[in-house]
């Protein structure tokens, strides 16, 4: 029996008590994992084959739709699967306007996969009003942004871009992964689709992959259900169960991510006056005022360019003990990343450097460890590099 009372619950309560359907008559406090590939025809809930729906999918979709203020949500096998689902709705000759600093795998999909099917993408710096004004003349079907962006943490004014996209007859997609559902609701700001890699903050434990597209309309919701089934982009029931388990503590975790990341960013800014330090809730951030308006916190990512050589930058990252050098982010543990050779290696060097991803740039996903321990670890690796 459903326990949903979404209109009266805050996000914290919804995260814990939402999506508890299909528990059967056992009294189980947590719904089980439905590890079945198929269902008996004619069952009361309308399930037939897990590729086109499973109780664990629906439970997770219900919670995420409510957290994002969406009409519908569809879960996928990964964030890249979610990107694929959206882009697959376009026809040959369709145009996308994308923020120039996008996730490397999004760029790779656009340029090396969908370009072969006639999809055209124009990349613009959408922090600039003059470029937002160009959208209408390009006549895109989709406008695609991240906010904050990966890895430069640019903050895009979602309301302004949504207005421009709609005036051009386009739908706005916002990759909300870096902010998370806790800190930002793109659909409330005018977006048509909010995309999340649920691998990251939603799950928060670095133990499964997942993605979701949250839709403001039934039209887009139907398209995502079709893509999930027709393209075989569905997640596993166990993966959804793990993500929903992680989701229950997301509000608590993200608050700690935010406070730790702000402390790390403040340390770098105070120690290196000539360095480029980016964190949305630092007053020095170029879009600080926008970040404060559309986000509830700065999230857990800090991006830094100390101007060091490639060798020294990698030595610094490899010298860290508490920041494991690995791709991904949003887990309870701290990670370090060198975008030029890792997450954005598929982006041509001239394109990378043109948007500011230099060989000396690094990204820290700040976990929920002790704040003083994290800063001490950074100091130790810097001291070893200097010596």
C-alpha cells in the first residue's frame, strides 16, 4: 500500500518515505528487489517485461519526480544512457545549441555518434547574454546546458536561457548532476527536462551506475519511456534499489559536501592569490549572484588551476592520500580528477583549451570526511611537491 503524501512532505521526508510501493503483504519496511526479467501476463500493476518497467524502477522514478518537481521521471542505466535517450528523439538535420563547456562524454556522443545521423550542434558560452540572444536565429530543437558546468563550474542563468529557448521553439535540457536535486530544481526555473547521473550525489556511494530524465510534460515523459524500452537503456532492479537506498541520506550528505567544499575552496583562494579557484558560493566566482539565486548550496566540487606544469599537477594529485585520483564525483569519499587526461580526454586539445580546460586544471570532488583532515592532506601533497 502506498504511503505517499507528497504535498505535505519536505524533501528530507520524501527521500526517506517516498517510493515505498509494491511491498506486498509482508510488512517489509523497505520494498524488496524485484530481480525478475518477466512478469505473469495480466497482473494488476500492468508489468510485463523488465526492459519496459519494474517495481524498483517505478519506486525510484516516483521519488525523483517529486524531488525535482517533475510531472514524470524515467530512470536509465547511466547518465550517458539518459543523454542518449533525449538525443535519440531528434530527427536528422535537427540542431542543438549547447553550452561550450559540457561533459566530455556528452561532447563525444554529439560529435562522434549523433553527428553521423545528421544532428548538428553549435557550442556557445551561455554565460553571455549576447550568445543567449543568438539562440532564436539558430532555430534549434534543443538547448543543452549544465549548471554548474563540468569542470569549470560556470553558472548558467536557467530562467534566461529557458525563456530564449522557448521563444525559439526549443526545449531546454539542464544537466543537474553537479547541483543535485537537493540544491537546484531546473524545472521550476523553466527547463523542460532535468537530467541527472544518479551515479553521483543521488546514490552517493560509488557502487552502481544510473541516470534519470525528469520531465515537465507528459509528452516528454512518453518519449523517455519509449527510449527506455526501444533502445534498451533500462537500469537493473538492483541498481535502482541501491540508488534509492542512497537517496534516503542525500540531504544529509550534500550539506556536508557543501561545507567541506567551501572550506577547501577558501583554503586554495587564501593560499594562492594568483590561482584560478572556482566554487559557486565563493564571492569571487564570476556568476556568484546567479548561483546564490538558483542554488541552495555550492555543491561539492572545487576546480583549481595553480598554473603548474602538467607533470607537477599530476604529481600533486597522485600525492594526495584522501582524494583518490579517479573519474566520477558525488560519493561519500573525496576524489581528484585531471580533466584534460581523464573526463575530457575525448575533447580535442584545442577545443579543451579554448574553453579553459588547461593541462594545469584539476577538479576535486570533496567528500564527507573531516574537513581538517582533507585540508591537511592537500597541504602535505603541496609540501612534498615543493620539496
